[in-house]
C-alpha cells in the first residue's frame, strides 16, 4: 500500500489505540454478535486500564498502520508469558491485526502482518501463532494465504458468549 507506514505505539498513543481498537473490532464482529456482548467486550477489552497495562508490558508490542497520517489499523504481538495461551519462549503470538473496513483489500493488513513476521524473526521466534474466530472466513483465508495452518481450537469469550477460535501457526526463519 503506497504512502502507508508502520509506527510503534507508545503509552502516549493510548487514546488513538482505544479508538482504532474499538472501531475495527466493532466493524469486524458487530454483525454476528449481540449489542450487549459487543458493548461488554468493547468497554472491558479496550478500557484505559487494560490498554495501559498492555502498553507497559515489555513482552507485548503494538503498531499502527498509518495512511496519509491517519490510523487505519493496528497490530498487537505477544512474546513469552504475555501470550494468551501457549506461552512458549520459542513462539510469538499475533493477538490482533485489525484494519478499518474501508481499507480492506488494499494491503494494509498485509503490511501489518509482514511487520509482525519481521519482529518475530528478529526476536528469535521459531514460529508465530494466532487464534481466529471460526466464523471469520476473510481472516482465515488471509492467514492460510500467508502460510498458516490449523493446529488446535480454543474458546474466546465475547461478552457472555463462548466462541470457538481456530488456532493457526506458521514456522518462521529466525535469524538468531
């Protein structure tokens, strides 16, 4: 995507992170979930307290995708004990890649994905893994296209509803 670039998110960017996080999550999942569950998840998952703790975590990193100086998406990576499930020192988790709907199909997600792989390789990860909702065929297709394969499933709670995520992984060529 021409004129797009990646910027590491800092604690000073918390308001922008909260805004893009809530908007992209709502765009992605509101159609298939109740308003009550969405409201509960958005208020808890993107609270200032939760985002502040995540931004201060040395084993988590956030990055914005910017286009013409506007935030159009973001990435969250976890390492070590900050991973949501596996917590394997050899792995890195892509917890989130979200892009505004109006930028779908314009390579912003690919740009964030490539940044995630670059960071994982530099950190010495042997593989990258993630969970993707089984009812999100667009994301599943995106990850399969990028070489991820399914290895398990886990439960993700959205509001009061337990949903199933497909866990996917990809070996990376760590240079260390």
